[in-house]
């Protein structure tokens, strides 16, 4: 191996202008660089209702309430976090109340039930079996 070849190997694979290194290939999930912007919950709900897909509100984690609200889609186990109220240090300045803040994949039934039980305990209305 020549010195030039060794330098090329050490530098790593080269990219071309047609396909930059940051572009995901097919079948690869997008990175966190893909943000949800300007998507109000009302619009998302309309789109899901047309497809008969339910979106259920579940209790928020105590540390995030009242700044965020969480909605859950049981079949796909995806949770949608929505800005509930504006907080100067708690919510992004670029989002309005009612805008989708984030999507959370794989929120299981157990997690939803855990949130509900924590919420009930805090409200003082624990159900007895």
C-alpha cells in the first residue's frame, strides 16, 4: 500500500456531491434533525379522524404538567406530546399552545397504566381492586 492509499484509508470513506454522508439511506429511520414544525394538534386529529384512528389523552408526567399534554395512539403505541400552556423556561419559543412538540415511539400499555395510577394517587382518588 502506498503512502497516498494509506492516507485515504485513514481519512475514511469519501462522499460525493450526489449523496452526502448526512443523508440517510433507504430503510434507515430519520435522525433527530427532522423536527415537527407548525403542526397543530387540531390538524393532526382531523387527519387521524379521517382514517378512524383514535388519539386518547393520557396523564402527563408530573414534572411536565401543565406545560405539556400527552396523547396516545393505542394500535401503534405512539405518544404525541403537545404544548399545553406556555412556560418561559419550559416550552420552546417557536411553538404555540396546541402545537405538537414531539412524537414518542413505543409507549406501551403498561406505561400508560403507570401514568394513570400516578395521576390518580396525586389526585387522592386511588381505585381499590
